[in-house]
C-alpha cells in the first residue's frame, strides 16, 4: 500500500509540502493543474514545474487527480473527439513526469454533492454533510450555499464560471439517460485506453458521490453492478477504479469489503473515508476510526491487505479540527487527514505483523 496525500499546489493550499513531509508514511503527492478547466490544454512546462516542486521534497508524482472530462464527451456531442484528443495529449505528457494513475469521474453537472460544508459534530469539530431533504428540485440553492461556504478556495467540480451556466448544462443533459451516459463513457475509454497502455498510465474512475441519482441526472458508478459493467466494457487492466469508501459507503446496500475483494486487481487508487449514515438517508463525514461511522474501516484495510494491494491510497476528506476551517479548503484540513494516515497505517502494520485487527 503506497500512502499519498492530496495537495492543491503552491499558493492554492494552506498545507505545504514541508508540512506533509512530517506525516510518517506519506510517499507520494496526489496533484493536478487545478486552474485548468475540463478540455483545456495542459502545457508541458506547467506539468514539469509542479512535478519538480513535488520531487524536490522527495515525493512521488505517480497519481494525478483529476484530469477532468469535458461535458461534450459525457453528453456525446460531435465535438467530443477534439476534447478526447486533448485528453490523450495530456496523458502522454503526464507519462513523461512519472505519472502512473489518473483519477477522473464521469458525473454529469456536479462532482461530489453536499448540502453543508461545516456541519458541527458532537465533539465540536465540523465536517461535510449531506441532508437528503435539502436536495430539492432547484439545484441553484445548493450551488449558492456551497460556493459561499468555500470562500476563497477553489474546489474541483464546483467552478463558479461553469456553474454560472447551470440552466444551460441541465438542458444539455436533458436527453442523456444512464445507458447513453454509459455508452459515452465506453466511447471515451475505447479511444484513450490504447494510449494508456502505450504510456503505462492507468485510468481510475471515481464513483458517484453520493451513490445515487440526483436532480434527475444519471449516475453510472454507484454499485457493484454498475462498476462491473464499466470494467467489462473495456477489459484492459488500464481501465480501472478509484475505490472511494465514502462515496460508495453513502449507500448502506454497498458491501464495500466484498467489492474490494472482487475488484482488487482493477483498483488502482483507493480513497479511504468514513461516513456516518442516518436512517433518513442523511450522512456526515467522521473520523477514520471504524467505530465512529458506518464504514468498517479496519475490514476495508484487511480486504486490501489480504489481496496484497500495492496500489495508491490516500485518506480522503477529513473533519475540520481546532478552528482550521477558517483557513483550509472544505474537507481538506491538515489534522484529521494526518490522523487518518496514522490510523490506516496502524491497521495495515498490525495485519502485516500477523496480529490482526479487532
């Protein structure tokens, strides 16, 4: 298991590479060119600049999250081929700086969806929260609330310029069914996977978050059955998965350890996050400790360990602790994610020493 940490870049993250160096066990940085919108060209000079910053501190550059997919590709418009060509160009450039995995998603209009960014927990910390009843027929209310809560920080999937065209985006997706979205994903993968095989870069699709349709938009990466369909559609090992326990764990019907055991050889990147799911469908992100939420994190780690997982993993969203929400990107503070690293490595080390986890 190769432990990594998501970093948003110099001048765009309150956490520095020097901070991350002090977290034991973190070997790589999960990075991107976060100012680039979907479909934009990634210049080799910019890629090299960020890669040099990362390697100068002794970290691997192996994982990029994300190279976002343009809406024209998801919708299946005639213009999609030009955007796929740009995507292929980016894959080839990233290979030159040692990238081995690209995490991406195929969610229409919205990336991850929450209704509150700083919901207080009983211990006084706060975290990202999803209130099912707050997802109304009008998504603009949610968008305005999220963008206001984000403050000065940019958030992938929540770009203000793009969401300013919300009505236009919903109209463009009006005729996109689940089957059509799947067919458009398959078309995209059939174009890029041969290039990935040549470049030795694995694609790792991120599940829908939450793991069900919202606002009438299709969602196709939300369960064992939908994931199997995608992996079977293009059978190359370079067509793989980012297994996110927080996203898939939002639906209690998903048996996460069983899914890991089934898909382990196609999981190229693992997001390990805990969520507490309530009976009414609400959920909130909690600490990585298994007993604090609905995700059996020790059993998740056990499933990876027993299959000899050698892929990349990162602690996903964390709570905001000790007032850090005033200065950090929502979900991406320092303290709780660092605690998560140590918890995950502690479980892994215990398994490696043959002592098991109770």
